[in-house]
C-alpha cells in the first residue's frame, strides 16, 4: 500500500491543523493506521493509532486530549486532527499502515510508511 500525507504547515501555538493520509494500492480497510512524528535530532515517536475497523484508538500521553485520529475506509484516508498545538509538537509527521489491523504504538509493527509532512508550531 502507498501512503501520502498532506496538511502540514506553519501554525501559531494554540492553533489547529488537520493532517490527511491517502492510501492506494491495496484494501485500506485491512490495515490499522498510525501517526508518528520525528523532530530534528530525535527518534521517531508514536502519536496515535486506529484499528482497521475504526472502533479502537490509542494515543501517546503527550497528545491525548488534544489530537484525534480517524479514518474513512470508503475514501481510503486516515486523518489526524491536531488542536491546541504546542511548539514541542513541531516535527515531521508520518502515517503508517499495519496489516495486523489492531492499534499499536510499536514502530516495528508498521510495514508501510509515507514520506511525511512537516508541521511547525510557532510560539
């Protein structure tokens, strides 16, 4: 499956952005979807995950209550709604697909990755 992220940009602290991840090449509804991020000089970290059916989600503590992951299986797209953004949310955001279909924060479980979209939050 091929993944393409979009929706990144520059936003003021406290603002919002909505990232999208468009999938093609395979049955989107088979895969759990995850969002990860990587800031310069840091390791890639888990942000959020959603099960293949959309009925289960999982968030890192750093974004819980501010970010919402969702998906539209008919459109083959996953989303990450980011509210109350903070400067420490600045990173390149990647979406990823896990054929096991269940939520997970483990990088190693995701077989397919997009190229990322950059998010910068100004203080």
